């Protein structure tokens, strides 16, 4: 199950939308992780919030969870 931008409740690109998250994480992990894997991870993480009633912080949480997962996967710290 993958989330769409509407399902995540992101309406304005300045609010940390999924595209911005994708760009940042792809740039950060481009050496170790293919872009399609990053996109898939972000969609999977975002889908976990599909039923959330409070949606304000979902982009922040998605980015944080995905970044932590990617760091663990490639053995980065910090």
C-alpha cells in the first residue's frame, strides 16, 4: 500500500512535501541507495500514516523515519 500526496495531506510544496523529501534523501544517499529504493521507502513510510487524524507533522515524521532507516541500512551515523 503506497501513499499519495493527497493521502498524506500535503497541500503546499513549502510544507515538506514528498517530492522535497525524495530530493533531499536521494541526494544524501545517492552513493549507496538507488533513487527508486528511496522513493519506495518514502511511499511505504507515508502509507503508515494514511489513517492519521492529525496530519500536520506527517512530512517531518516521514522524512525522519526514512532517513533513520536509510542510515541504518548503509551503516551511517549521525
